[in-house]
C-alpha cells in the first residue's frame, strides 16, 4: 500500500494527515503549534505515522508541507501555500461531487 502525507504548520495549530493510494484518510491529528515550526511538524507527523504503523516519513510516497511554517517541514517533498491547497481541494471536491447534467 502506498501512502501520501500532508503537514500544515500554522502559527496556532499544526495538522498532519496520511492518505492511502485510494485517497482514503487513514490518519490525522491536530496539535498546538510549538514556538519552533520544525518541532511542530515533526511531532504531528510522528503521531500520524505511528497510527498507520510507518516508521518514518521516508515511508511515504510524497509529502506536502503547507501553512505559515511550510518552509520548516524538513521532510516535505514540496511546499505549497495554504491558499493553493485550498483551491486544489475545492477543485477536487467540485469535480468529484458535481451533479451530473
């Protein structure tokens, strides 16, 4: 099974999620952000990785860092602004759930 991750490091909260290859969310967490954004990212990712039984973020196929501290997610394959992530989410949901004409 392939897994994909996201880590949103905000100034107040840090969120992490892992999806399986079918797009199903298999683990998520929300923690209070620490003063150090990198420590917040590591703590949140460690929590979701353990929920799935993975040992390291290297076990993920791809991981996106986003949010205020996105440039401090040391294991991210790519950093994207949260605004771009929101837009992509709307696009995916709209395409998936758009009523058939």
